[in-house]
């Protein structure tokens, strides 16, 4: 059985979020751009849509990785641009994501600010910045912000890593 589905995540910079999820087994496509929800969250915020095979990687694992690879407990001043969010594509997925968030809370010292919202709209990033890490792994931004997230994946989620994506030179420190 091949259970392909999708979920969207917002957190930090979409370059970082894109690279994190592109590095995972079971993720078949990552669309980088801007996502909007509804009502008071209808403004666009940096995010990615993750297409994945649920037989290879679970929604639970994707959400756990998402929570650990962005500031999911920080209500900083840029949250309008970098909404800490899980955007669901169905009522069933919304309920599952809400339940998983509650179950993960005890693993965090501070309150999670990540919210589950219904997905409404998507605008893709311009082509020049899509697949940013793959095109620019040695740029200072990648070394400073993306590589630490990939090291965390190597350290804490190594059984989910697609080793073809992460450079062999990237070491766990």
C-alpha cells in the first residue's frame, strides 16, 4: 500500500524548513513558499507543503521533527512572517495534529506556541530561491542556520534521514 498525503508547516525561514524536510525518507516533495489559513490567520506566512508517504514516515514523526527544528516555544516579534504552524488539509488531519501537539507538550520545558490551522492558500517562492540548500550548501546562511538543524536530525532522527541529501562532510558536533 502506498499512502501518499500532504501537510504544511510554518516555523522559521522556509529555506531552513525546506531543507529539513527534503532530507527525510518518505518525503517525496517539498513546496517552498507562503501559506495562508482563514480568518485572523489569512495573511501569508513563510511555510512549506510536505508531500509524504505515510507508510514510510508518520505524521507524528513529521510533527516531532518540525517542533524540534524551529523555535516552537518562542513568541518572537516576527511571528506574523514566521507563524509557528501546522496547516491541515482535512478535519481528520487537523484533529490528529492537535492530538499529537498535546502529546508532545510534556517533552518541552516551555509552552509550545505552534497552532494547527486549516490550509487555505499557497503561493510558491520564486524559482531562484527554491531548493535553496541544495543549490547553496556552502553559503554562510546555510552553514549558520540550516546545517545545525541537519546535525540535529543526524543526531536525534538518524533513522529517518535520506543520506543522499545531507552532505557527507556534515558532521555531528
